[in-house]
C-alpha cells in the first residue's frame, strides 16, 4: 500500500505521515503549483478540474490518498485520480473544516470509482487533528484495518 497526500495547511501531510509510519512506507507528496490561497479557492469551484502536479507514479494496487475538503473540488487530487486511479483500490482520508463534507466525500468516491476498482473514504475534522492527534491516529489506524483483506 502506498500513501500520497496533498496538503495546503499541513494537516493532511501530518495524517499521511502517521499512516506511512504505521504501514512502514514513505508518504509521497503531490506537489501542486504554488498558487495563493485565493487562486486555489476559485479553482475549487470548478468540478472535476485537474491541475497538473508533480508526483511519483504509484506502483502498488492499493493507494491511501490524504487531501483537504475544498469547495467542490481539490484540483491536484482530481489530476492524480484521473492519471493514476485506473484499476487500483483508492482509500481517501479527507480532512475538513467546514460543512457538506459527506457529499464532497461521496462525490470523490463516485469520481474515483469511474477508474478505480474500489474506493472508500474516511472523514477527519481538521480541528480534531490540531486538538487531539492521538485520537485521530487511533481513528485512522482502526479505519486502515478495514482496507486490508
């Protein structure tokens, strides 16, 4: 299983690091262009827009993908899924701070399943990452157990 992340504020990087450590693998960053926040916000309003990002191509059939919930879309993640999800199992950890996270996650699950053979997600409240890291680790580690046969 390989771990990938896109992080604007650092929370998704942190979660991906915990997962990678638990699995004994490296966390691979999806390196997107360095746009200001307002540009990312505007781009996130365009459904299914992918923004070319630098990333090491996955080799494994199973991928854990950590990313933030933005308005309608997270363009670096959309790019990644369009390019690399084909035939894989994609497990998404979505860090959110606002509202409507369930619909966003379901939308990404449907999008991933257009290419992937399996997709699932876990929602993590951003504030919980900052306030109780150990609790988040336990939630994530329990969820990871469900991703293995």
